[in-house]
C-alpha cells in the first residue's frame, strides 16, 4: 500500500462523489473510521494500465475552513498528504458554487483534477461548459467531464489520474486583497512561527488568506507569536476600514467574483425549475404527505417482509430438526436450542430490516429525505432538536449506531449533542425483533396494535426527554436552519441497493458474531453446572429484586442482562431460558412490560460505544445517556405493571 | 434596506449579510449574488441561488438584506 499513489476525492455534498468513488474502485472498497473520530472513511484500490492507486473518499464539504468536523478532516488530510492526487468532483449544474472550493484548493498550493460530474443532466437542461477554456483559465488544470450514474467519462478520469503531474497554479484576486495578503506574508517572513505541526509546509499566501477569513486554527497559530499577531491584526483592521465591512465576507465575495470571471462566456447557467417543494414543505400538506409516505413504507415493509419470513422460519425449523437428528448428544442442545434457536430467531427478522433500509435508501436517493429535514425543523426546534435531527432519528429506526453517526451533519454542536443523547429512545431493528417476537407469541390477533403501542410510548418518551434535555441540560439558542434541497431524481437502483446493503450488512454480521457468541454463552450460563442450579440463575437473581417490581422473574432479568450486549439476545436468551415455552411462562401483562423495558433500558454496547466517541469521548454524557435510559425503563416498567394490575390484568 | 424574509417571489440582489452565520457564504449568499424567492408563505422560505435550491428559516432570512 505504501508505494501506491494516493488519490483523494474532494467535493461539496451531493456532487456524486460516492458514485464516482464506486466507479473508480469497484468491489475493492473498505469502510473504516478516521482516526479518533467515527466519521466514515471509505478507501479502495483503482488499477489502471497496470498501476495501482489508493483511492480515498473524503467527506463532502462546502469549503476548506476548519469550522465543522467534516471540513477539518478533509482539510487535514489534504494538508498532510502533499503528494496525493486530488480529484475535485463538481456538480456541473452548480459549477459557479463548486469552483469556490476549487479556488481554495489552489490557494492551498494544490493542482486538482476537475471532474465535471452530472454532465448528463447538464446536457439535458442545456447547460454547456467549455472544458478546454476552463482548464486554460485555471492555469492548465486537467478537466474531465463525467456522469457517475451513467458511467460516462470514467475512463477519461482514470486516464487523467494516470497521467497526472502537479503543476504550479495561482489565481489572483483584486489588487486590494492581494496587497493585503502580501503585507501579511511579509510579516510571516519577518517573524518566526512554531515550525512543527501540520502547517509547516503550507503556502504562506494560504495562511494569510485563511487568517483574513478568521479560520480558527490559523488564528490560533498566529497567536503563538504575539508581535506577529498584533501586526497582522492591524493589517486586517486596515483592510476592513477600507472596505467598510468584515474581511471574512470580503474574501468570500472575492472568490465568487473570480469564479464568475473564470466562467464568463464558457458556462451557461439554466435554472432547473420545479414547483412541488411548496407543497412538500408546507406545514400542513407536507406533514400529511410525510404521514402517507411513511404509512406506505410501513405497509410495504411488513407486507413484503411477511412473505419472506415464513420461508425463513420454515428453513430454520427444518434445519433444527435435521441437525437434531445427526448431532451427538453433548452438543445437540447448544446447536439446536442455543445457536439455531438464538441466531435463527434473530435472522427471521432480516427481511423487515432489509426492506426498511431499502425504503429509506430509496427515499434518500430520490431526494425526499432532504425535504423531511426542512419540513420538520420547526417541530424539532420546539422539542430542543433541529431539522437536521430528523434523518439521524429516521436512520436510527434501522440501527442507532449509524443514526448517531449521521448526527455529524448537524452543524450546531449543542443540537447535535442533544440528538445523540435521545437517539437510544428510537426503537431500532434489533428491538423490532423483540417486539415482533413478543407480538406473535402473545398478541397474535393484535400484533400491529401491540407494536404500535410500544413504539408510540417510546417516541412519546423521546419527545419528553428531548424537551427536558433541550431545556435544562444542553441549553443554547436554537440553530438557524438552512437546508439545501437537491433536485428530485429518478431512483438509481444500483446506488440504492448498495446503500441499503451497507446498512443491512451490519445486521447479518451481528447475527454471525455477537449474537452467535452471546447465544452460546447464555446457553451455557443456563445449563451449567446443571439446569436447575445454573450460573444464569445466580446472575438473574441478582437483578430480580428490581425486575420483580415489574413482574419479571430471574429468567426475564437474565434476558435483559443479555440484551445489553445486543438487544436481539433478549429473544434468544428467553427462548433458551423458558425452554421455548415462553407463552405458558408469562402473562400478557408481563410480556408487555418486558417488551417495553427491553425497548427502553440501557442501549446496546455498540450504541454505547458510538455515544462515547461521538460525544467527543465524554464519559459524562455517555453515563448520562445510559443512566437516564435505565431509570426511565425501570420507572415505566414499574408504573405500567402496577397500573395494569390495578386495571385487572394479571 | 429590506430583508429577504419580507419578500414576495421574485429575484433580488443580496446587499449585505448581517450576523455571524458563515455557512451562508459557503452557499454563495454573499453581497452581489442574485437570489430568487420561490415561495414565502408558511413553513420555511424556499429560495434559489444559481441552480441550488435552499430552504431557509425565517429568522435567518431576516439577516439577509436585499434590493430589487
Ligand atoms: N444524473 C446523475 N445522477 C448522479 C450522478 N452522480 C451521482 N448521481 C446521483 O446523485 C445522488 C447523490 O450521489 P452521491 O454519489 O451519493 O453524492 P455525494 O453526496 O457527493 O457522495 C445519487 O442519487 C446518485 O445516483 C451523475 O453523474 N448523473
């Protein structure tokens, strides 16, 4: 890997970067995390004419300033990898905004390859661009036209990467700005700054411009030399006096002016107009449409899911019977009851998860999810979250872990923290396994009513907790909302399947690893030293005094303990603990309470881990999230059980 | 000068961006940019800047001063 050249994809959000990345790397990609943070890092290999390249997909960013986590990651990577070949992916329809980032890359001393993507749409709408002239005006940067979706120009892009040679490229702004920059550069040459650290090799011109822009990291760096800081501050103030407003917006204006100058006569803009957003974002019609969409999704997921689930159940029943016949006695129990009982029960729910993720990816791909954020901003703001919280919370229905990761798109750190803290209250697919299992075991004739009831209670608590958290715990001004609404597009099935697979894969991996291991572990806990007097009983009895208040005996308590590892284990452990005869062991009220508590109590280990990392490794916030969930579950469990008994249920 | 928040559908030119909201610059909302109000009744306003469509909360729109 070390000798391979690095190719880094840079671009604004929604420019089709991921699609280009998939085209370049095919099946070789791996998804990991950036060091220290859980922002997704996608890497892969591209082979072209016998040469291998290491391709990295950087997070989508609007600019190179270090004022959000994504922007910092992308920028640090570009600064630290001086020799990386940078491919600047651009939405041709929005060329005049996208070049803003290109100019920043050039300021940083890079000569990116420009990848004019969405060329298919641009041509359809009659937006033309003269790529030869564009290249000339940018000092000779390679410019390639592509369509990631229709696989146009991918070979040209590979060829451009293969032939890439860095060139010196400089774009000059107005005289006033250039003079100011020169003055600052002179000061930088006069005074010394600490030479270690990531900024040691960046162009001084870039440092000067970034200082004028108020880049927090560069300002910090300059502050390390007090004399320097005093002088450059004076220069900046002088500039601001001349232009009569702040330097920051001046730099931005200058860049856009330059962009317009570059594009003059070689790019024709056409407004792509559609009208439907005024209905989709309308506070009444919009929400009605959202409700209908979600209802359809729910019906389709359950309807299609049920068809498949029947076959999966049949398969595991058959497998259990078959293996039971051929496996020697000492292992029969653990295989048939432990592994097939545990993992099999969990896998039965795979179709629901897969169809749910497929539906979400479809809604995302056509552009509907972006509308949902804007639509819900006002409601979310009322309960202390933000419009940007909507998608993370929707994703959390699949799994809380990617839901928590998705919060990084929320720009306001306080709203982001609040969203992370309440995410565990969204019932995830693992909890749907428990809900579904209990529903079919105890409430077969009212299964969806039961499921809806449990979900409604946990969402109600989510609203309450968000409100309390926003009001008393993570206080702060509500964030000012601004959302980009990408154009509606026909679904790209290739992309949707890939996306949905990325999510559902985790479900399968979990079944094959943690659920498998947990099933075996809890099988033995329940059978050793003997079935009547096992370690599991000991463990369960330790918790029983509390769970008894909610009508749950030591078996249920043990299942809950197992569920901390992964919520699906509640089901598999109960299967084993009650010997498959759970219906006789619990009353409907107990079953209801047990389900409710499972949905609400301590988040699973994976969620706790993401909570920890995404709150900036804060033990305080992680403990807070875990303990409020536990307390809430205990209280709700006790209250519901006792009310139920008073009402005459047993 | 009037703010974007009070504008009927139509095209305007940004004169000034008040306050410290830097993301607006990234979205090309800087003095001199032409901005088109598509919808301004209930819910967030919908505007266009070039070929990108944005939904903006009304309080934020008040910070954007425009002329015809
Ligand atoms: N028509 C068209 N659609 C594209 C093209 N590239 C990507 N898309 C679609 O644009 C959407 C966003 O693409 P994605 O790769 O996720 O963008 P990213 O946010 O930059 O990573 C998806 O629905 C893609 O199918 C393209 O060149 N032409």
